[in-house]
C-alpha cells in the first residue's frame, strides 16, 4: 500500500537547497563537507529499495502506522460547523510524530557508519524519539536540552535517560531550544568524523529541511488516502501547529497540489505579540539567517535573535522552517497564531469533549480549529494534525491552571 | 589601499612569525575596545581582527561566547562597532578585519554594510557562517568596495573547495587548525601543518592559522610553515580577567609582546 509510505523526491528544492529565497547552507566551513556528504548519502538512501523497505517495516510494526484518521463528533457538534477530523499522531509510538523522522535519520546514520548521535530537543519529544531510535538500533545517543526546558519537561528528561541517552543541560541564552541547537552544532563540528547530527525539525542547512519533511510526509500521505477512503473527498482545510514546522510540513506535503484544501499553520502567540513574549515568526519577524538556514526569524534591528516565549516548549523557537516561509510567500499556506491562554482552553476542550489529552503544541492547532470550524459549512471537513499527546504536559498545565 | 597585503609582505620581510590578534568589539565596552585595538597594533600585532558580537555564536567556544554576551550587554551592535572603528581608524596603522556571523549583515543589508564598512576603513571581512557557495553577491560587493573577502578553510575542506576559496578570497586565507569551535589549547594541532601544505599547493595567498593558539611557542612553530598565527580566545581571556581593571591596556600590550616574542 504505497499511500502509507513517506514521499521521496517529489518536491525537491533547487540543487543548493533553496525554496525560493529561503533555505541554503549557512554553516561554518568545517561543516560544509559533512553536510555535502550527508546530502549524497540521503539521496542514495531514499532511492534504495532496501532502505525504504526497512523504514516502512519499522513505521508499520514498531511505530504502529498508519495512525488513525478519527472524526471528533462531539467536538464537531459542540462547535456547530465543519466536521473535525484528527490525524492521530499522538497514537504513534513515543507519543508524537517525531519518531517518523528520528527512525529515518537513525537508519541513515547507521548506514553512513556513524554510531554516535547528537540531537537537540525542546519539548523533549524529539529527544525521546531519538533516544528510542538509538536504543532500537544500538547507537550512542547524546541529547542537548535547555535548562528551562528540562524543568518544564522533566518527565521527558527521565524517559530519555531510561532509554539510555545522555541528556546534557544547556545554560546559554534563554536556556531553551535555540540554545540547545547551538550546543548540538558545536558538538557536531568538534566530533564530525564520528558523529551524526539528528536534527528534529525542518530547519538547519540543506538537506535537513527536505529530509525531515520527507520522513514526516508519511503523515499527509496517509491522511490524504484515509480521508478519500473514509469521506470520499479531500479536506477543505488542514490546521497544524508550527514550531520549526515538521508536523505541519509532514501533513501539508501531500496536499500542496490540492489547491482546494486550505493549509493553515499555527504559531505560538505566547503572552501576546510583543518582543520576547511570543514565537510567532510571521507575525513579528523578518527574513534572516539562523542556525544554517535563511528563513523568517524573530530579531532586533541589529540582527540579534530575540528571546521567545510559549507555554509550549516545542513551539518556543525564534525561526521557522524555510519551506514554510516559501509556502507563505507564494500564498499556498497561511499562518496565524494562538496565545497561551487559548491553547490551554483548546487542550481542555479536547480533553472534555473527546477524551483526548493533546500536547500543548498540538493544542494550538486545536484552538485555532475551534475558531475556524463555526464559520465553515456543516458538511465541510477540517483536518487537525494532532501531532502529539499531552501526558508530558500535565504538570505544567496543572501549574498554569492554578 | 592594500593594507592586508602590505602587512603580510612586511611580516615576510621581517623574518618574524606574523600575529593576527582577535578581540570582540564592545568587550568590556566600545571605548575600551578602541584603546585595546590601538595597543594591539602598537605592540606587534600585524593584523587586527574585530569580532562583532552576536546572540548565537555557534562556531565559538565558551570564552568568545562569554565575550559576545558581555559586549551585547554593553550595548554593542554592528553599526556601533563600525562607527567606533571609523572614528579611531586614523590612530591605528594595522589592517582591520571584521569577523562576524552572517545575520547582522543580512539585517543591515549587504549594500548598506559594504558602504559603512568601507567608510569605517575596514580592510577585510570574514563571515563565519557564509561559505563560498553562499557568498556570491556579498563577495562581489566587498571587492567593489575595495575590501578583501576572507574565507576559512578547515581540515574537512576538500581540494576542490580549497581551489574555489583560493580563487575567490583576497588578502589572506584563514586556516582552521582543528575540528571544533574556537578556544585556547595547549598544543598546535598535529594535522595543521599537512593541511597548510595541502592549501599551499593551490594558493599563493598568505595563510593565517587559528583555533587553539595561545602561546609564543605556537606562534613561532606556526611561523615556520604558515604566514601568521591567529590568537583569539587566549587574548579574550586576558580582557575577561582584567576588563574592569585600570591596567587592562598595559596587560594587553604586554601579552601581545609576549606572544610576538618581543618582551
């Protein structure tokens, strides 16, 4: 069943890794050759039937794919508009979509003969997924995590350690995801001959934005086939949260050519769109270069990157994936934001009306869908990518609701 | 105006190893930086490298990260750095190379930057995260404004890319002596000399070797097979330790003479 596979090679950027004016490879000299080597290895792997078969087998038997497409009838009825569909990435092994990419890249690392893996993590879901993939494949795993994130996602820190990973605390900057990426890149540049950098989102230098999107494209490919099979037509709109943007790119990918389907990305509005209080790059940012790629970033007039805030660690980041910037420029996708308060309300609503605890990241998509649905016709289909489950967030939600 | 080429010609004529000295602008503040630059030049540094502080210095080790934080805290920006250099340029004879990450320049705009940097008397620009493949239009702007685009070469750089950088670079080539981030080390990397020889096969440009250089013995050793040694973190450490002290400038001067073998 080819529809339940990642999509490879269908929408490549140009040879230098550009999506329009975004993307590229803005890396220190030492990383240029390794990034070229990685690109060549990835292009060979995605063409290799054996690699694809191995990945497909793991996605099915280990991750539990395909994840269901579920109609949220009670929520739809209470909103009184579009029929709400949930793509249940929260039911994937380890509790979020991150495992799709972590497994793909860990297989690639093993193929390249790199047994030492470094990764960054914000909410901890990518760290847990990487630690899981490394345990499965017998790789040595080191995860960099901001001290602030280690506090608010302490459960995931413990999970990574249980899985045999070393979690390294990062105390620079705001001590969140951006600082963890800086530190992971410093490790990579130092140990580049033995080490594979397993980046968790559609960020960083080419080929990462392409590779991560392709490993995540299984989400949209499944959802499109499931929607046609279960409802006889395509969704009218798709809503996904956007931190770096991997779950959103993963579900958008299969629908880019279906221009009748609106693609909506939801960024973190935090405490409101004021410098330092949010992570809505398209609302408060501008084009710039950060951590290997040219995209939209939150920065001051002098080009220094601004601090960000979101109740959700996974969305608390100053840059957005370059392909999102491009899809927005050409008018194919639209982007909006949801603040902390509304994200919490979205979380509670899905919990009470559907019996599902969404991750705080995914709660942003839920909250925006709750806004959108009442204005849509009753027979229309509104698909939410439920990128992860909220078990990891219950302590911080308890805190926030106090 | 070819201050960088002249400086390397003078080094070669002197028979002494060349010294490139790096400091972060605005650490501890821009007024002090101006005095530090004058002192470096007066005490034997052949080329001055001025680092522009940036919020995310991912190619730097802890010493320069901290310097960058102190400089940002003191209100230093790319514009203010250029303005400081413009005002003090007549008092400094040595060539000045700006050492920066890409984003402050992207934010300012390549054209506006090239204009302001040339006006400030900058001789060369080195952008840490702008490899030759991404440098096309920016390199041309520098050349048009009579400034030298300086590229980095690393142990991982392929021969093909060494050729490319040698062809597009001017002034000198900056050779990264080891894998990793900036930071002082006890010894010169063993692979550095073969790397320099590999680059020599493709280029006649002067070669300055950096990353991990901290002692006069290193400078002498490097001088035997390269044109200059770059000292950054070790010098920044002196500034970190004595930044608030009244004898900072004397200490920087003494340290520079020690590195250059003049004391």
